[in-house]
């Protein structure tokens, strides 16, 4: 059974304090790994897709990386507006549904 | 371009009542899906569809029905609501194996 585990469940950072969120996965064959951001009361918004080990993608203060067993979302010098829940999801083969982790709730304090 | 539209945004039901959560997308996406989100449980797949006339069950399908008569619409039906179905429901769509686009959600309370 495909599994996605995110850690930590919650993370509290001071503004400017860089850190990383972890997404580990156990799947039969990875087709893509997705990162989403979710603000309270809203639907998840797409951030990145990673397809193969060694791949990296960046957007503003966020950088996502991928290995054969896990992905990291690095947040550099975060600001309060980066506070949100970050979700990781994997897709295995074909036109299959995404399997989501439970998310990491990030709070950035000014 | 509206994207994925869900209605209603909020709904309160009594146990045993039935209702339909509506989902429509205007991006001509073949794939549509319904998730529920509960505290500490993350997003769990209820049902999904890879095209008009084709539906399949996800992780938590019991108590829910779906149909897909058009590409644009994918309604979720609760035939006899139960308190365990209190949750936030998200509809999402995509084309091919690309990223999912989510609606803004329906917050459902069953008393």
C-alpha cells in the first residue's frame, strides 16, 4: 500500500529562521511527487511537481528536492505570510489518484 | 476562468437527510475527484472519475454516491447523512497526470 508520511506535524519558526519540511514515501513506483500549500478555509494550491531523484525546483523562498525515498521542502528566511499547511502527495502509475500526507502546519512569527 | 467551483460553501444537515454537493470545472479536465479533510487525518479520497461515464471508489467511499454524466460536473451525493460525515469536502480536477486543481471546499455539519 502506498504511504506518505510528513514531519513534523507542526513547526513554529521565527521570521528569518530557515528550516525544512520532510515528506517520506513508500510506493511501488513513483510517477510524480507534488507539494501543495493550504491556507485556512481554502483549498490546496499547487507549488511544485518533482519527477525523479535529484530534481530540485524553487519558487521565491521555497525549494523542493527529491530523493528515492523522500522529499524536502526548504524554506529560506521565512516571512509570516509563509504560514500555512504544506501538503505532500504522490502519484504512482497511470491515471491514478494522488495519495496525500497529513501535512505540516507551519507558523512563522514576526 | 472560474476553475473548480463547489457549492454550497456551508451546509448543516440533520442525521438521515440527503443532499448533493455540487462540483463543476470549466477547464475540460477528464479527471475529477472528491476528498474529505478531517483534523489529523489529512485529505482522504472518496471517489474519482477518469472521464464521463466512468467512476471508481477511493479510500473512504461508504455513504457516498457519485455519477459523471458530463465532463464538467461531478456531484457527490449523501443518501442518508451521519454525524461521521461532518467534514470539509474538496473537489479537484486535472488533465492527464498534471497537477490537481482544487475547489474552495464545502464545510458540512451533520447534527
